[in-house]
C-alpha cells in the first residue's frame, strides 16, 4: 500500500488552522496563483472572479492579481480551495479542452437548472461551490 506524504507543514489528518494569520500568510500566495491560473484557463472575466471570491472590490482584486495581498482571510482561502478542488476534479474527469470549458457550458444536471456551473456558483456562493465540488468528487469516485 502506498504511503501518503503531505507537503512540509501540512497535516493529512487536520485542516490548516486558518484562524492563524501566519498560516494564512503562508498559504495565500500559492492560493492566489492557483486561483488566477484556474480563472485564466476557465476564461473567467475579472468581474466574475471577484464574485467567486465573495464580491471583492476592483481595487482589492487588482492588488491580489499583483500578488500584493499578504494574507487572505478564511473565507477567500476556503473559496479558492473549493475552486482548485473543482479544477483538479475536472482535470481528472475530462480532457483539457472540456475541463477548461466545463464551468462556462450550460449544464443539464437539475442542480444547475440549465445554467453553466459558473453562474450557479456565483449565485450560490460557498454552498454552491461545495455542492459542485461534491458532485465532481462523486463522479470521479473520490
């Protein structure tokens, strides 16, 4: 049986302590980079990316894009974590072209009501992101 190894400073058995500013500072830069890369590959407009991050202002978003944000708050880190999980699940389930376009495509799953998953997540916030993540994880058997 394979042994799982966590990155340095991360436990596989406990979530990161997002109440700690030090932990949030350590995670924020890589989280921002991952989010921006996913948003680019998914062709998400800046306005929609701001909504996915909880409705942040233009100024805050552009500071984030310049990687000047020192420590994201718990909410933003959680949102980014869910979105990166969705990104990873799509990459496992589908070829690159479909994985990169899936969030923008109308979806017949009753959960989405014919809307693209992106619209569903922007309307529903964190609970909707969690449902999309759960849906994709269930599809991939994870």
